[in-house]
């Protein structure tokens, strides 16, 4: 029977919950707002399937394969402008859908909670949401699709991909998996608090959210929230309390600081991550600040698929070691937790997030001034010029 003795040893992937034949396991929020399995003893038959499905207790060996690295972006400019980096997933997803397949990725529900969902459209999955997504019953639904021989594309954090594979217990030819290089996921409770406070502050419901909007360029990714009252909020990691919490390593799940899935070799077919050094990775490539994705092809299945969809991307082969050295520190290393990480969550409910973050990772007046002038220069039409001069 699954027992979480140490929170760092549970990534909340739902494999144990999904595999239980008696539905004895539910996923329940702890005080920080992360989901953990809870076993109803009276329903448990001690079959131990939950233990054998846990990807942390049973590490899947990675495949022998000559891994290749690419810098890419979608040829469709609309996909690039609305994706976090170069928009790898949408063209891949469309290719799967054209064959009658389905995609399972992270999106928002009506309340802007981050959830995984199976969908017949690729667009809604665009963009990183820096919050742990709720997988719900996706794993068992994916299994049903796979058994009916439907092609499935699953995109998630490494622990979610390992969780899915560990739950499935066998390789399926019709399953394509994409994992992200991930440095940690903040809690859904923190995200809800942030959204509630934003709605209060701007007196409106939300219409649309982008964690890394590219108005100020790829390299200055900014939280953008469009409100129903037409107000548009922009906040970079310099001043936005949610992004600040995320990047300061103060808000991730305990298991993220000792991530069990750090390795160049993954069990997925593709690994994607940010590309900050496109011009250093590809000779002659000009970084126009619109965003490229770093891609590692992890399997021969991945290689075959990339061959089929290559014409949908600007695609440049690059050196794997160099791509890891320049952009991929988080592929092999877990983030160091902020020294006051536990205190941050312990007192989270006592004040607004903006007041709270100020006590841990202060936002300086200088930061607000830089942020304000950015907006003014942008509206004057000189922002790009000044940025390039810098
Ligand atoms: C929580 C998190 C942490 C990350 N940390 C890093 C990092 O430290 N370094 C780095 O280089 N890159 C990191 N990334 C990846 C990065 O944000 C981009 O996803 C990557 O550059 C690929 O961009 P893209 O434009 O090709 O795809 P995107 O448009 O970003 O789409 C990627 C896919 O990610 C999935 N996704 C979005 N949010 C989540 C989520 N919360 N959980 C699971 N899946 C999700 C969506 O289904 C989407 O299809 C992280 C991503 C996430 C979600």
C-alpha cells in the first residue's frame, strides 16, 4: 500500500491513484496545496499495484539510443507568437490529430485552474503554465484510447511522463510522449490565491492568461492577464509575485528539489526546453527575440516522427553537449530550494501574495520603475530600439 513517508518522494503523478482496482486511493491537497495519494484502508485489498506503479519506487530504464539535438521553431508565425518558445507541440499535435489521434496536455479549466485534459484540438495546450497541473483521470483515459489503437500524444513534466509509463507498464507503439525540462512546479493553491487577488485588484473576471507573453520579446517573457473589463495586466518576473515565487525557487513541490527524473536520457520520445542561445547553437542563425525551442530526440520513434513533421518547422541540428551546457542546466540538476521555502508556505494564508513575497524575495522600487518605463517606451514605439541598443 502506498504510504508517503517523505513528501520529497512523491511527485503527485497519479499513477498509484489510477492503477488501484478498488478505487481506494484519492488525491488530496496538503496544507501547501499539493496533491498526495490518500488510501482508504477499508477498501484496500493490499494488491500492491500502487507500489509497483510508482515511478519513484520503480525507475524505468532509459533506452539505448543515439540522442540528437535541434534548435527549432514552428514555421507558422502565429504558433510561435502564442507559444512559450518556438512552439514545438502544436505542429506535432496537429499531425497526431490528422491521423484520428488525441492529445493530452496542460490547459486551464473555466476557473483557470491548471489541468491536464484529453482533447481533439492542439491549440489550447500552447504555452507553459508554471503551476502543477491536476492530471485527474487522464492516465486511465489514455490507456483506454491506447487499447482502442488511437494515437495518443502526451505532454507533461518528466515526473508525469514517467508516471504515465510506469502506470501503463508496457510500451505502446501508438503513444508519443513529450517531456519538458522542468525546474519545479508551484502549488495550485498558490496559483488560486494569486488569481483571486488579481481579480479583486482589477475588479474583473479573467478572459485569458499567458505566463510568458512575448510583447516585450522572448527574452523578457511576461505574465499577461486579460480581464473581462478589457484591462490588460503585464508583469515580468521582476515584479509579478507569481513569477517571482516561481523563479526564486521558493514555491515548488518538495519532490522538485530532489527530482528523481533528472537525466539527459529520458523515457520520452522528445524533450523540449527554452532556447536562450539560438545564435550560439546554430551558426549564422539570427536571434530575432521571437523564440526558439531546444529539442532532444529521445527515441527511434521520435526520430521517425520528426522526419515526418520536419517540414512544419525551421529545424537546425545542433550539438547536444553544447545545447545542454548553454541552456540545459536543469536537465540534470534539481533546483536548490530557497532557504525559507517552508516558512513561505506556512504563512502564505496570512497576507496578500504581494505583501508576502516582499518578506522573502523583495521587489524593489527600482524594479517597479524599470517595469513602468518599459510600458511607456513600448507605447512610444521606442522599446525595441532601446533594448537592442543595450
Ligand atoms: C512547470 C514548468 C517548468 C519549466 N521549467 C523549465 C526550465 O527550468 N528550463 C527550461 O529550459 N524550460 C522549462 N520549461 C519549459 C518551457 O517553459 C517551455 O515549455 C519550452 O521552452 C518549450 O516551449 P514551446 O514553445 O516549444 O512549447 P509550449 O508552448 O511551452 O508548450 C509546451 C507544452 O507544455 C505543456 N505544459 C504547459 N504547462 C504545463 C504544466 N504545468 N505541466 C505539465 N505540462 C505543461 C503543455 O501541454 C504544452 O503543450 C518548464 C515548463 C513548465 C511547464
